[in-house]
């Protein structure tokens, strides 16, 4: 499969790591392990710069723990933008670092605008080789984007994806409680709005189908119900799903099953807080603070095993 | 009207400057005036840092030109993100600078995510006092956001807006060619999808209605047709419209009329390229390069006059 095609690269990495599990990096200072905090304790006044440094150190360790076990990491830029431009610089460094240690990177940026402005977002958030002055030359392998503008907001990202062998995951059916307010408005043909979006995304991805049969244009599909995922899968046979929110957002593994084919291809499942903050769980209370990395790795391997067994059962 | 309420402040500024025109700042290096480029000429190889410095200088001058004449500036972050974190830092400095010279600032960031992540975006992109280490203490007065997630993606922004007297403009009906692919899907009740979004936005803004009768929760409504704007206005009597794309995106002034009440309140009209790049128009060829600021001010004043006369005619 082509190394210059995002979907092909992603499926190859899934086969090599033997899992569609990816780690979502949503670091929050307040949840960091005590051993990483500036002064080894919580509750003291620390500067924004110290907080950001701790978030960077934690994130780097998460990447190091994840690299041998999963094909990709999803880094959510919101948790870095909260520190302003300094945080964005850390995000950029982490994208580079993840790539350096062999992880595919999904930049969870959820950008969207029209034509010329979308082209700026695509250059700034997806393309490689755009910040030579500041020492970061690499964009993520894929980004999440919002479909609300129609193809005008998507085309500039498609162009970068085609030129640089990169990918997109376009928001389709999200897993949050109020997602239905817009996404499930019933259309005149009786179907929910998101099924119209599904057809659009499948079509937008047609030109980027790789040797694997899957397109580099994916869709974000929450693990809301197995029925919804099956319905979406029928409308989008060539689209890789990014299924977020396993665990924390209430999705269940068996609901994800209709996304996959017999070879275990068709989706990546992202778990974030349940893995990266596993050391905060009750069973780790009293364990030495620097044992947090072991808790994270254990949670990752447990989730990976669960997914493996559910996919094989099928 | 309350100084701690975004809509009240905006309408007061509109009355003071006698126009609902706002300037959209979408700076592109390739379009900058020759007198601002690093070496006074175009076409030579310049570093990203030099480009960004030129964009910053140009943007600062645009703000200075605009400040006496218009109530607000809309700064589109995409044109700064294209320079990575260094660009984001310039964006933050420009937000502060605009506020310092008396302009209200709309941060055109079009962010959206769910719950906890949206809260990070709201802190990082709208709230004040969040980057003390890097010398920028002020967020914009308002930001644009995307409604695709429903209220979950909006609530954290509402919270910051309520606490800090700030505002939102939520994407509703955009003016790009493909906007209809999703926004105009016909719902089961025969209405286009965007009319459902209109009702949601009006409702989301209910708690933030100020002394003016308008809410700090606005909506982005393209100047696509006067009929569409009238239809949307009927569904959202308390919502301020942000009408982008006058000129460059093909909207016409008379189409905007139904957005306004008899006092000239109800919308801000954003013009970007037709003002900030006015010096590139044919009539300015041969004029000395450093006369570009005069061309920009002329275009701004001409547009302001046109809007004034159309609004008064009504």
C-alpha cells in the first residue's frame, strides 16, 4: 500500500500494531500526576508558563508510552490554545515528536471556513514545511474539520491532502448529548440530516481512495448506537470512521462493530481520558506518584485487549 | 446601555461612529503594499519571519486607519495561523492593540468542539486575562463559532460571554457558493435547515439580551438575498447579524436592509479585501507606494458613505 496515501498508511499501521485503538491527547493541568508538577505538589500558585511546561512534559511521556502500541495519536489543539501562542508552539512540537517516534498524528483542530480562508487553515494546520523559521517543519498526517460550509470549506484541505498524502476526518455524527439538535433534524426525505452529510463526505472522498479501498477522507462518527453506525456505514463504504469518546463519552465497544470489515479495518477508536488519566482511578491510590506511566500503559493495553477480543469475536 | 454587555457596547459604538460597517482583517503577504515589504520590492525570497513581520506592520496600520471611523474590526485568525505559533502571537497582539485604540474586536476563529474541549477554546479564544506570562491579557470582545454540535459546543462560550460581558456570532447561513449543501437541506417541515439553526441561536441568546433589546449572541448571515435575510430576521428578532463578504463575496447592500430596524440597528456589515487591499485597484496604479494608507481610508469612507445612504433611504 502506498506510503504517500494517508488511508493506506493508517491501515498499514493498524495492521502492524494489531489494533484500531488510538490515544487521544487532551491534557488538562489539573489532572496531571503529582510527580510532573513544577514543585511536586498540587494546589500552589504556578505561572502559566510552568503549567504549560508540565503539560508538555506529560504529553511527551504519553506519546512515548503510546508509540509502541497504537498506530496513531489524536492531539486536540484546544488544550494547547488555552495557553495562547506559547501553547500552540508546544502543540506543533508534539506533532513533530509523535511523527519522529513513529506515530501517525491526527490534529484534532475542527477548523472550517470558506475558500481562501480555508486554504490558510489547511496550510497552517495540515501542510508540511510551513514554519521553517521556528524549527517545526511538519504538519499532522490528518486533521479534523467541520462540514458546515459544504465543499467550499473542504476543498482546500482536500488539495493539501492530495498533494502531501495526508487525510481528513470530517465531523459527521458526534457523540455529545445535544448533537441531535442540528445533526438529527429530519429532512424532507425522512432521513436525519447527518445521513445527507454522510453522502456528501463519501462523495468528497472519492478521488482519494487508496489501494486499500478506503479514502483518506474520513468521518467523525460517535459511538452513539450500533444501529446509527451501521446505517452510516452502508452509505459510506469507502470512509474510515474516527470514533471518539470510548469510555468517557459513554460509547460502548459493541456499538462500534458495524464500522469494521472482516479484516478489522474501517475505523479508528479513540480513547482519551480513560487512558491518559488512568492513574487517577481508585485502584492506583497509594501507588508511588512516579508509577503513573505504568498505570497509563496498563490502561492502554487493557483497552487494546478489549477491542481486540470484541473485533475477533465478530 | 451597559458597558458590561457586548451587544449594548456594540450598538453604542455603532451610534458613535455612525455606521454598522466593520473592517475585516484578512491579510495576505502577497497582497501587501510594496512600501511595507522587507526590501521594498516584491518577488524576492523572504523568510517566514520577515513575511509575518510585514503582515503585522500592515495589520497595525489597518487598525490605526480604521479606529476613528468604524465601531469594530473582525480579525480572521486563519491568516495568522498560517505562520504557526508565531502568527498566533501576532494575532493576540493585534487583538490587544485594536482594543487599546478603541475598536471592538471580533475574533473570527470559527471554533467548535464539545463540552470540556469547547471550554478550553472559550478560555483560549474569548476570555480575558489568560496569558499573563506572555504579556497579552485581553481576549477579543466576541468570537465566531460553529453550531454543528448543538448547545454543548456553545454553552462554554455563553458562560464566558455572560461572565465577562462578551459576545458570540454563531455561523447560521454563510454566503459561499456551496453553503446550501448542508445549510439548505430541506427539513421535514419544508423549511431549509438554516431556519432551524436560526431558532436555536435565537433561543441560545435569550439570557444575554441587553438594555438595547439585542442579545450578545449574534449570528453570521451572508448577504445572499434580501428575502433570506428577511426570513431569518423574522425568526430572530433579538439577534445581531454579522454580514460578511460585502463586495468580494458578492453580497449587495440592499440585500442587507431587512436586517436593520429604523434606528440602523440589527447588524454589522463586514468588508475585508475591498477595503484593506483597495490600493491594488486600477485607479491607484502609478500612485506612490506609501500612499496606500490613503487608498484604504478612501475605500473605507466610500463604503461607509454608501451604507449610510442606503440605510437612510430606507
